[in-house]
């Protein structure tokens, strides 16, 4: 049995443009246009199961892509950055430079009182492992850090590699697997 999981990173938002720890910002007009154009071009795969990360940006992206009827997937929530939600990376770096440096260097660190990168990678890897029980395609619209975490884990890279994986908006990454072994095809643009 082969499972295929297609992760589509959400469309661009103002928060992403500003390098802001997202606090629920919507997709911006340019992101909606690009997502709608991708849907019209037939760039979005069909899937028997549709999952959507529980953010406004992911729900709006799924809708613009014509992926109606998706199930909110709380297990695919983005990285919880605790008290840093809503702030830009520059703002947090100015106020807490040592904490940011520690967070970026140590995957087990959570100076923001949220989730560590390691705990986050563990959480989303469990979701991928459960998808292996499903024979067929799963399509999920997710935040970029979900794709980053799963790519690191599937490739067997250390969790410290998390920050070295770039995931542009509206790109699709495919994971295909059988018997607990996954392969990755990364970063195909939708738009």
C-alpha cells in the first residue's frame, strides 16, 4: 500500500511578508489571486482526504484553491511561539536577542513559553505516520513550518536543520510512502 501526502504551503500574507509570528492574519490580495490562478490552471491535485491547518491563512488558501470540504486538522497547527505571537522577528530579536539566538540554535529550546522545534517536529511527524495507514492521496494546506519539519524528519536530518529548509508560499511538497519509509519531492510551485 502506497500513501501519498501532498502538502501545499499557504498563500502569502502580510504577516509572512513582514516576518511576523503569525497571529491569525488573512491571505493578502496578491496571495488570493495567485491561489485562484493555480486552481484555474488545474495545478492542485485531487485527494480522497483533505486536511487544512487551523489558521485563517490556510483556510482561505484552501478555499481559493477550490479545495472545499477540508477538515480542520488541529494536529497540523503551526509552531506555537508562545508570547512572541504577533511580533516580528526583528522586534523579538531587539528585545530578547539571547532568547532568539538560543531558539534558533537549540531545537529543544522554547524561550517564548511555546513549543520547541523538536516537540513540533515530533507532533507533525506523528500525523505523517498516521497518513501511512491511508491508501491513497491526502492533500493538506499547511503553514510552511509543517513542510519544513516533515522534510527534515523524512530525510533523517537533525532537527537543527529545520531553519535551513525554505518553503515558499503556494508550493507543493509530496511525500510518498510504504511500510514506514517516506520519499519527498519538494517545492513544486502552484502559481
